C-alpha cells in the first residue's frame, strides 16, 4: 500500500557531520528500529522496478501520493527542506526535484540500513539536483537543527510509528520557518466503517500475502494494529493546532485509504 518509514541518529555514507546534524539519543522503540532495518533491503533495492514492493502493493499509486505530499508542503526552488522519517528516500528525491540544485534537502531517519539504501540510490541517479541531498541518522523527537531552519517539511509514513506524536509535531514546528508548511502523508484512520473494513481486508488479504513473497509477512502484520492506534484526520488537525501550528487541514486520498495533513 505504501512505504514504511521512521527515524534515528548519525550520518550515513561518507558525509562528515555538521554542527546541525550531530548524533543524538534515539527515542524510538528498539523493536521498531530493528523491524525497519530488516525491511530495508527489500525497498527499492533488490528487485526490478516492476516488482518493487511499494509499486506492487499500491499499483504504483504511492508515487502519486508522494508527489501530492511534496506539492502540499509548498517547497519551491532554492528552499532548504527536510524529509523526516525519510526511509530509502522516495520523498527526499521528489523534494530535491522541487527545490532544484540551488536548494538543500535533508533526509533524516532512524534506520541506518534505510539510509544506506537512500545514499546508494542517490549516487546511482544522474540528476544534478540529487547532489543537494544530505542523509542524517537522527531522532524525530529531538531534531538536530536550530529553530526556524527549514522552509518546508515532509514526513511520509513516519508519524504513525513515532513513539511520541505530540513531541514529533512540536519538533517539526520548532525547526520550521514561521508561515511555512509541514505535509504529513500516512495511512488514513477512517471514521467510515466501510472504508475502515475495506482497508483492514486489503492489508490482511493483499498486503500481507504479497509481503510473504518477500519473506516479510511478520513485519507487515503490524500495519492494521498501527493504523488502529493512529489518529483520525480530525485528531491530526487538533494535534497540529495544539503543538503550535495556526492552520491545519486533512485530506483523504487514495479512496480514503491514505490521508495527508497539511499544517502551517
């Protein structure tokens, strides 16, 4: 259905740490970190593109949802932007194309294995703008950046997995320029009984069996429970307002299976 991403601490690849990207303590559950490190080799790395798990599970629609999320972030040419819980880099690459070679993109995640894949993908791609991406292993609950540092933030399939969602939102608000936007893409916790039932059925009968073919059935069975424990669109809007944002709007996409919070 879509990517699974999250967050951690320390630089991946050969880039030296800067004063803004130092190593900080991890505050995400160890079992979740281990889960994402196990999943990492499957993402965007070991199969031909037609068999990539994300494409298979979403029929390619995850690419559309991610471009929508970047568009909603308001990122523009020359901006300094953050993709939080960046995983293997899907959103960061789209952000890079949006801000161009004159812009800067930071992709932060807690999984070193995911970041190694992201770095490998970056070096294998010819677009000049991709040189503007820096990968940081860090903590979504204690971001290693100064206040008002970024012009836009995206987070795809990460907030649902963060231990303290309120703290994560507060950190995003802190490092975001006043008046700028954060765009949060994730599975939608629908209040519509039919949509919720269909989503659960899809995960149990399509997603998990498909993941079984990659040897990841156990890792994907957590999706339904994580969605059930997540926040509804209205609750996400309320959370954004409670953590400092002045405006928040939630959009359902993908027939109500996915959702995107946009907060300013």
